[in-house]
C-alpha cells in the first residue's frame, strides 16, 4: 500500500539520476480510501517534511481549509494507490505498482 | 543445515512455502517481537512525538506489527515478494515496497525519524552476482549512504543481525562510518550462546544522545535465558513502553484483547471488507493454537 505520505518522500534512485528526479509521476492509478486513526501530533511533526508542490500535484483533492489537519490526514494517510505506476520525470524509469506494492528494483545498468 | 543466507538469494529462499512457515512459527514470532522491542528501546525516540519509521527488510511484518502496536507510522521494504504478500494478508498498517536494499534507497533527505532492521543485514554480506557493483562492500556502501541521507538529523538506526565473525562486524561498521554514521555495536547477553544478539546502533548527527557525548546504550547482560533476569528485562521494557504511552497521552488498547479485536473489526468494516466476522460473546476469547 502506498499512501501519499510515502509518495511525497520518494525520488528516483536510478544511477546518475540526481536532478529533476522528483516527484514520481503517477499514471493509470487505482485509488482506494482507507480510514486510519487521526493522529494530529504525528501530522504536526510531519508538516515540515512535506513537499507541498508535490502533494498538490499528486492529490486532486481541493483543500477547503475548514480543518487543515483533518484534510491533510485524509490526503496523506488515507489515500492509497493500489495499482498503476510512477514515472521518473528525469530518466523515465517506470516503477510499477501492483497490489499496492511499488516495485523499486533497478536493472543492473541502473544501479549506482 | 547451513545458514539461510548461504543457501540461496533472499527472494528465492523466502518463497511462498518458507514465507508462511517462517511467519507462522510461534517461536520465531516471539524472538522477532523481542528483538523489535529491544531495537525500539535502543532507538531512543523522544516520548510523545509519534515517529515515522523505516523497517528495513520488513519481511512478512513480524517486526512491523510491533510498530503498529506501538503506534508508529512506518514504511517497510523487502526484496522477497512472497514475504510481502504475507504481510499484506496480515493487514499490517505500513506502506510496503519491493526493494533490494543493496541497490540503495531513493527517499528524500531527512524523510524518517528512525530506522530499524531485524535479522536482515547478514544477507548483504553475501554477493548474489559476480558483477563488480554487486560485491558485498559495494552493496553495503550504497545501502548505508542512502540510508544515512534518508534519516533526519539527529536520529538513529538500529539494525540487529547475525554476523558469522568479528571481521564481518568490522567490515559493516567501517562502511557505516564512511557513510557518515556514528555509533557502534551493542551486544546483548554476550556470554550466552543462545541469547547473544548483535545490534548495530547507528547515529546520524549526535543521535539525540541523552548526554553530550555520543554514548552507546548499555548492553543487556546475563544469559537471557534464566527466568529471573529475563523477566526483569521484559518488565523494564514494558514499564518504559507504558510510561512512553502515558507521556504521549494516548490510550492504547492491548493487542489481541477483546477491545482491540472489536476496534480492528470496526476498522475493517469501515474499510469496506465484507467478510468480517460478527461480534459475539466469544470475540477475543483465548483459543487453543492448532498448529
Ligand atoms: C529473517 S527475515 C526478517 C523479517 C522481519 N524483519 C522480521 O523480523 O520478521 C529476513 C528478511 O530480509 C529480507 N532481505 C534479505 N536481503 C534483502 C535485501 N537485499 N533487500 C531487502 N530485503 C532483504 C528477506 O527477504 C527477509 O524477508
Ligand atoms: Zn530517474
């Protein structure tokens, strides 16, 4: 299960791919929403680590700012990508997602 | 029988059959749980701040389940698809990745508050191919360098593993140091053949050391098997956990108890699972193990 919180931290790790390698671009995704315990303390600690542009790009949610933490909780921790793929904007490496598990394995020539 | 890591690459060794055999073995469950609690203790996370952790070589989620129970949000990586499949079946809460840690991580700098790894590192000491980038030192270097950058400063990584020699410990610590880590090795129950456990305790920055100096935590002593000592260590651990919970102001429901099961069931129902058994007066009663 990839939640958007994890996607927000994920860059391409192929050999020599060090610039413009983030965020990985989703395609053909199947989304699932799964409720999770609301944990405001965790979210507050996580806020400084969020890359906002990437998050806005990844979530199609419109954030009405009624309760920002609740919205963030929903976007970051309850939105799962079950199927699809993530493509590196720089080198084009495709990381397929199947059964909620992204395949991050590199081919021999892509290992740094 | 020789050690697993000498028999086959991990994704082959931990195929469907071994993955379920491993996961269902109650003795293994107990050992992995104990070591995970100990690793968390050595991580020394600040109380009251729910942390975001990386479980390196998470396998079928025996270590991750403890992280769930303790209220951590976590990400697990493993190279064996069959193990990850069992983890999915067991409904662990962490995000799972199919990844060879010898190829390094792509997580952005400072992503995690800490990392644990239980019974995994010995696999990296064995080369899978003769390709030069795949020699154990290369793989270890990539692993430690990218792990170091994925962790916040300050923070810790605690990795329990099974070395076969002091040379292996030496090799691993020197590569970890080159990658920027401080810290060292903590050996619990060093004099017991059975209970002896090696924990690589790595610091990023000062590792949030309690004292000013970068001090390694003390190892547990005794033989770990003697009832008295073992019970004491377990008790101390539990006490620490409880006080951590109190400080974080969170009421945790004991895992496996009736309230816990009811809560899980409710969660699954809300998630749209339709085969959740209905609640009855038998819910949460102890059953006899039948395997
Ligand atoms: C003994 S199991 C431990 C699993 C889990 N940490 C636990 O406590 O139950 C070792 C795990 O390490 C994984 N592993 C071995 N080499 C690996 C590698 N290069 N990358 C990722 N995982 C690896 C194996 O697939 C296996 O799931
Ligand atoms: Zn790339």
